[in-house]
């Protein structure tokens, strides 16, 4: 069961903390953070969210997540080389493209 509208109402309208929201809905703080971040990325305000149903809101946020993930900067090989001087770890991370 999704609590997206409840999460966003508690955060945007009532200004509750992530921990308060998680406790009141019985979900993890990470889930709260995820949906608040996605709503922020989408530029949604509570006035817009109020009129949406849960399915439409979820679909909009999934699209926002795709945009957010694809615009994240990935480290180059040089950054991996400098941060991880051990050859075995460095080659493993380069292979995985992390």
C-alpha cells in the first residue's frame, strides 16, 4: 500500500520531520526521504498534489526519478584511481563502472 500523498501532505503542508512522518505512517525514514526528494525534483507543490490520485502521482514521481538518476554525475576513471590506490579494488571498480 502506498502512502505517497500522506507522506507529501505531512511534509509539505504540516512541515513534519522525516522521522515524525515515518513513525506516524509505520514506514522507514528512507521511504519518506525518497518521495520527498522526488516531489522536490518534480517541482510539485501540495496544491498540485492534492487533486491527484495516488496512481497518477506515483507515475509522475517515477518519471522524475528517471530524470534524477540519469542526470547524476558519474565519477571518471581518474577519480576512481585517486580515491582507491589499491590495484585490486581499483580494477574491480573500473570493471563495474562505479
